[in-house]
C-alpha cells in the first residue's frame, strides 16, 4: 500500500508488485501465548464470523501464491488470538518460521515517529502548524511547509530514495552507515515537487526530517524517545530502534531475502545484514509478532499512546482529496494521515525494507488487529518487466508483495476485504 521500496518510483501511490520465490514449506501451525484460545472459535465483528479454519485456509493459499520463504500472520481480538506460521526462516538451513522471530518492520516505523510528533504537540514542545524552517534551514518553501503536512505526506518534499546518484551509492555499498542529515539533504535538494498541501507524495525524507525535529525539541536521541514514550509504556519487550551502525537482528530472527538492485530471474539475495541506516526514523525499527499485536491495537485505539483528543485528531487527519488519492483507481479507497494509512476501513501501515515485508492494521468494526511478517520483499504474480521477480513462480494472478497479498486474503476471510486497486 504505502511502504516505499528503497529505489522505487514514488511520484504517485504505488502498489508494489513483483517477484516469484520457490515455495518452501506447507501446512499451518498456530502458536502464541493464547495458542488454544482460537481453536474451533470464531472471530466476530458486526455480522461477520470467521473460523480458525477460514484463516488457516486463507493463509495457506495466499502464502503459496506469494512464493515467499516464510510468513508469520496473526489476527487478534480482545477475546481470541489466531497465529499461523508457514515456511522457513532460513533458506540455507531450512529452519522453520516461528511466531517468535524478530523482524525488520520497515515503514511501520513511521507510525512510531508520527506518534512521537503528536505526543510532543500534546506536551507543547511544538505545533503541527509549525513550519519546517523553524527547525531546519534550507528546505525550499520551508516557510510554508508544516510539520503536519510532512506527517501526512502533502509537503512536496522529495524522497531521497528517488535520487539516482543516491541509489547508485546505496547499491554499491550495502554496509555504509548513512547519517540522517545526509539523507535529508539529498531529498531537500530535489524539492519542492509541488506546493505544499496540493498533492500527495510518499517521501521518506519527510520522516527523517521529523526525526531530526523531535531530537531538537526534546534534546534526546530518537532511540531514547521511542523507548521512553512508546516501547516501555506499552511493554513491547522485543521491540527496538537499533543504533544506525548496528546491522544485527536479535535472536531468533528470520533471514531476509530480496532482489533489490538485481535483475528478474536471479537468485534471492540474503540482505539480513545490510545496514538499516538508509531508513532511520522512516524504517529502522525491529519488532516481533507479539509486540506488533499490542502496538497495532494501541495505534487503532490510541490507548496507551495518545490522549483522546490527539487520537481523534490523528483519525481526522486522513487525506484523500488531493492527487493521486482523489483520482482513479485510488479514489475512495485509500487515504493517508499522520503516520497512518486507511485502506478500505483498515487503519495502520505496511512496511518494506530490503528482505522484509510487513503489514499491521486495525479494523474498528471488528476490534481486530491483523499483522503479517514475511522474510522477503520480492513480489509474485504477473509483474511488469521492469520489476525484478524470481523465475518459475505462479502465473495468472495479480502482481503483489508477499505481505500485502497475505493481508488482503486474511482481510477478505474476516469479511472486511481490502482489494488492491486495479493495475
């Protein structure tokens, strides 16, 4: 939906599509702290009722179509938790995927950053109506671009991930540790793309700049803010924002696989140890399924994160009346607010960082959280020629990222479908 590939074109909303991987694993294993609570039970919302068997079947089919190595998926209501794990965490060893793995969640990090922004506004440290030039000099139109417009992606600030020179440098040295100020300046020099508030454009630069603003107004490193303001209050025991120089992932973890920078038909590359610094406050957080379920509910309800006033402001912030969100095929289906997307009534965010693809959404009608973790960012299906895919995967299905495909299958099984826009 909204997560942006490191080198993907982002001048419009892009539903990422591509890729085929050999299916490694079958069957569905449910496990969590409430492993047996969903067995034979139903997840109910409104007039919809979904059984464990329905969810098992949806996961198995969509996982096979995704052609990914492994997946962990979960649906949680206040009464029941269903968790499924399929495939492998490591292609080389064949180690099975388990619900306990640590996982890079990519752009879901933006929800953390926007939450900190709203908290800072609630504390009077800043205003969402402040302009970026009050904190960072040299941004074109900086005296007109507000922090709120950066948070909802209507600022007109270009994404550094679209800079060809940066893409070449990033591709040539996966271990390089990027400073956030470097990333911000790359995006700034290509700005503005349009007058602020007039269009919508998904830009990682917005969220790197917001991270710098938050450090400035609080006088604290962003890692401390995530920990003190979100991770510890919600008791997210296995969630972290690692140092930018640390490319490791806590154990246990799944190996991540990608074709970024490669041609179609190639062998998937293990990107687990690549530097995550290219994402910083736009995509560097690591988490687990148990923590994502807690966090996804907090995002959807605001409980434990924001005052009721700020949560209302957040849920009222969705933008859908500017191009391309107000034009076919997106019109009426997708919207974006302060670090949150709205997709056919589902509220949350997706994430992508090389080798990892994640979905985390909450539906108020069901009072349900759906989370999907896949250790591949390689799409499958009938993909455009310029989108790197693997050889020999399923044909005759739409091109989609693995976590996107699996989330949509689970959403449909829950009676709240969120179909991809037409190609």
